[in-house]
C-alpha cells in the first residue's frame, strides 16, 4: 500500500470513529501554503480541526508524540486561513486522533490551543 493510500485509509478510520461519536464532516484535506488540515468537522456548534496521525508502533514516541510544536504551528496557521476564508466567527478547537498498530485509536479533544503552538 502506498503512503498516500495508507494516509487516506487512516483518515477514513478516524472520520468513521468521530462520526460514530456525533461529529459531522465539513471538509477533508484542507490545504494551504502553510499546512494541511486532515479533517474539518462540526461538534454541535463548534468547529473542530482534526489532525490524524498514524504510527505502526511506538518505537519513536508514537502517533501522539508526532504532533510536536512545529506541527501545531502549521495546523494553527492552516486553521486561521480556513477561518478567514470562510468568515467563521464561532468557537473552534484542535483535536488529534492517534492510530497505532492495527486497531488502537486514541482521541484527544482540545489537544492544544492557539497559544500552545
């Protein structure tokens, strides 16, 4: 399986997981020059920017550890672009869905804030 196909499959798994918990997909793979947002979803009245991370093992820190400060800065920049482009004025948060191994999913709601990155 190619890296792109694997990434798409992991995003599909994360999307299904979040939809089963009541979130609704708005957009997928929103791209800017500064970065990409894997999933843009709605949780009630709140906009949710979701970063999907996959690691086959925890050998180098695992999926959650890969959302480092540099990655957060890029996600925040992409989210700002999205908000400005859509003239969005409501609440928003950043979630991370970490997938490790064949069937382990961890959802971190409000994983970091704008001041964290």
